[in-house]
C-alpha cells in the first residue's frame, strides 16, 4: 500500500514538472524585424520554423553594425502561410516562450502566436 502511494506521488510530481516545463508560458511579447525566412521541415513532425533579423546598432566607437536573429516556430498553418507571403518585409510578431520544446510544436522555445503588423513595401 505504501509503495503504491509513493509511486502515485512520484508520478504526480513528474506530471507537474512536465506540464510546467512544456506547457506553462514562461514569457510573451512582441519582436519586430525583417522576416528572413519561414520553412516547413522535420523528419516525422513537420513544423514551421522561421528567422527574424532585428535592427542592428553600432558598437561603441566602431563602425560595425550588429544585428540579432530571432529564431522561432509557428504552430498554426494559417499564420505560417501568411508569413510565407511576407518574406523580406518588416513584421511585428507576438510570441510565447516555453522552457522546453515539443516535437509537434516546433524546434524553438519561442512560438509565434499571431502577426501584429506587416509594413507595406
């Protein structure tokens, strides 16, 4: 009887840790930049993966411009299809950050949930 209770407590603890790591939203926000690409890829689970190039800045005293890359996944095909038509444009994307990745959700901890805006060419 004690063994079953201990196993149930351990199983419940593992379930809580798994839910916290893979389903609890750690952070959310908006990133803006030029959409470099969005592709559908994967061996078993085909997911949408993309890259956003954020505006750079000049380093102190230097002439080099540094830019940031924001790698993200997209769960919903309709959002990915819209983004595929926006390659090269400046976009604002609303995203959610998770502490772990799931194969069917994408390869990144950052999952784009919606498109906030797209600049016209």
